[in-house]
C-alpha cells in the first residue's frame, strides 16, 4: 500500500465497498467508478474527506475528484477492489517532456510491475551459484535444477512479461501483448531451432558484417534466425506496433465481430513484421556496435575498454549487448580468453555501488527497501532490476554508474583484463579469471578494477546525488518567488497573456456544469462554448500531454504556465471518437498552430456538453490569473492574463 493507502481505504468504504464496484478507471483529475448502486455511496462523507475535492455523477460514472495525484490514489485503490489493472479501458497520462524523459517514462512504466520479482529471481539465481561454488551441492543435482529454474525462469521468458506490461503502457489489451511475448519465445521460431533443420537455404548480405543464414522463409520473405528468449527491445517495439494496429482495426471492424477479429488481424500483421523486420534490425544494430568496438580496440585497448564500460548499461537497456556475445564466445573458443567484452565487468559493480550509496543516502523508506535487494542482486551479476527500477528513473545515478563503469572499463582495457572460460555472473566470475597456468595476475587486475570502480561510483553518488525533497506546503516556483521578492520592492516582475484556443462564447469558470472545474481547485481560468471544432495553441510552448482519447491537451508555455484545455465535459467517455489530433505529444508549437479538430455535431449528438475549460493548472505559482471581460472570443485574442 502506498502513501495514499488510508485515503484509498476510506474511498472504497464510502462508495459502498468492494462489492459495489463494477469497474474503475481514472483520467487527469478523478477516479471514475462504475457502481452497481450509486445510492450506497456516501456523497457527503466523500466530499468532506481530506484528499478529495468533490464528488460528481455523470454519464453512468461515479466520479471522485482527487487532483493531479490521482494516478497514485488509483494505484492504492485498485488492490482493495481486487480488479485487474487494465481490465477496463484506462485513460492514462502519456509521458511529457523531452525525448529522453519520455523514453525513461516508457521504460520505467514497462518494467515497474515486475521489478520486485526480478530482484527476487536475481537473488535466488545468485545464491544458487554461491552454494555451488561453496560445494554445498553440485550443479547436476535436482535441487540446483529447481532453484535455477526459479532464478532464471523470468529472465528466460522475459518477452512474455514485457509483452503484457508494454501492452498496458501502450493502451492495448494486455492479453494480446502477453500472446505476442509468448510467440516470440515459441521454440520453433528461435534461431537455434531453425539452424538445426539442416543446411541454410541461402545467405543474406554475404561478405558483410550483416551476413545472415536463412533456413526458412515466410511465403518467400526470408526469416533471419534469431533467439528472442531473454531479450528486451524486440518485444517492446513489436507491442508498440501492434498497439497501432489494434487501434487501426478497431476503427472499422464491426462491433459484432470486433471481439475476435481485431486481435486476429493485429497478430497477423504485427508478428510477421516483428519477426521479419524488427528483430533483425535489432540484431544488425548490435553487430554494428560490436564491430565498432573491435575497430577501436585495434587503435587503443584502454579507449575500447572505456567505451564498453561507459555504454554497456545503455546497450543492456536496448538489448543491443547481445551483439557482443558472438565476439565473446568466438574469442574464448579460438584464443582461449576474451578481452574485448570483459571490460563490461566493471559496470556490474558500478551499478551495485551506486545502489548501495542510495541505500545509505535516501530517506525514502520504499527506496531503501528496494535498494538493498537490488544491491545483492547486482553483485551476483543481475543488474536489470537496479537499472530499470532505481537508476533510470532517478537519471543522475544512472549517469554516475555509466561514468564509473567507463573508468573501470578503461582500467581493464589498459591492463588487458581477460576471462578464460564461460560461466558465472558477478562475483562468481572470479574463478574464470584465474590464468590457465594458475597465475593470479589477471585475477588481481579483476579485484583491483572492482574496488576502483565501486569506490568511484559510491563516492560520486554520495557527493553528487541529491534526493529531491517533497515540496513544502505553500512552496512556490522560482518565478513566483522572484515575483514576490521584486514585488516587495514595488514592482511586478512579469505579466503575460494566454490567448483563446478557440472561437466561441466566454463563460465564467464557476458557471460551467462541472463542479470540479467550476470550483477552481484544479486551476484558475475561464471556459469557452465553442462555435467551431478547432483548438489552436494559446501560446508558444510544448504539448506536454495529449491524452489517448484526444479530449484534453496539456501545454507548458515558454513563460512557464502549465495549461489544460479540456474539450467538453466528460468527453473522455467517447474514447477518441469525434476527435482528431494535428500534433503529437512532446511537439513544440507556435501560438495559433492547430492542435486538435473535433466534431461538434457528433459530440453533442452523444449527449455531451461542449463547455471547454481553459485552465492554468499551476495558478498557485502566480499572483493572479485574470480572465478577459470580452463575451466573444476568436483564436489569438487574449483570454487570460497571468501576473507573476
């Protein structure tokens, strides 16, 4: 249970209990319940709860208005209801900000549901290897086999889990994502299985780094042999592509047969595309990276080691590290050792040291509980839970771990660090670093490199990582604070205008037919009753949020105002029908640029009100947000004046 656990329990209790709930979704500000009997819900009690803005009933939904932290409350309510997250269509807020932040949001969102079990499996896998190394039992006994299946099962069939979580992240039916993951783990299509069928039919790209044997084809199209078990990137991209297919087919397949025709067509298009195009492209990208490192090593082993150490975790995130595996195996089999891939060894301990530093430095109880098992898992060689669960979301620790890994990798490259046999992970790789003649020089290099890397990573995290403190009540943004400082000297520092995003009649916010917006608790502003189905950018800035249902647009203006344009009331229930986006999330726009088109006739024919709130959601950061006195608006005419 999260920090809103008590509020979640009170909400469930006062909506009539778990048994009164049919389904639950959420939008930008409110929990949207479908109840069996709305009369069982205690409206007055809910309205007076700390953490609840108000209660509304509309469109067959019982709406509990929470505010901007509604996703966190939703996450605490769902377990109390015993509903499957994603069983009902959920309006999720898409990631905002620059490309890197959006990528982090997607990766974190996909891995978050399985982080705990990943850490647990990693610890079991490491402990099993430790017990074998200590001689408690052998690696041929049944005990080892069962414990190894516990430790390795999730990682071997990772595409199944990621297919499910990625589908939820991309607003696709989760079971379709699960099926995609299962197909990509299907034994008969793995490269190792295809290659056992005899000689290759022919070879593609002969004489190049992309040379690929083809053992079968898909109706004449060559199927390049690849193993997808344990991989990350291919399934995520295939599910993303499939989510677009599902949405496309859902638009024109008749409702009578949509239940099975949409999944069937989605799989028939997405899977061949994934196996014929997406998977091979990932393989080729890995090959390019491996060849590049080999070329650099010919010039400078230290530089090549530093590059491997610096970029290894980034390669792991994208699944491109698999390109080094053939180089690693070939080197051991032909040379008796590998010194090309092994600089990555520093990254394992850089990650572990950063996580350990976070454990000592953080005041967040949940972070401490997550950090310790991830540290243990990391020194045993399983770093994915730490990367996806801690380092990536916090950003700076991830950068620190990469830099420390690069320094350790450079050290290993300079001293020709080698591994002489395959097997082992993390600290259990040390025996494989003893020289065949019994010499310990290479093992000493390994240990010194680990100590050096961990010391740098731990110290850098303790010095440079600053945990973000929760904003104090009443705290203001820097712009607002600056405005007050200069205001005390008798001058208002800044005044800017927000133009009208549409043509229509201006309405006082408090007069519209939605208590949550009318109360002003979600932000100050005005509303417009539109005369044309077009929404234009009210200022220069970035489209920070474009909801999947296209009924609401968030913008962050260059002046720092966070805007919300909500087209109509309760129009989330239209699930995007009647709306057409002309921009994408994260896109920079100019004032007056067309953002969204909407069909006014269709929306009103479905019984929805077109009153459109235009809010400055961070209005508490400003001294005043004043609406225009004009009764009619055209796009570009000032609607709101913001004083900072």
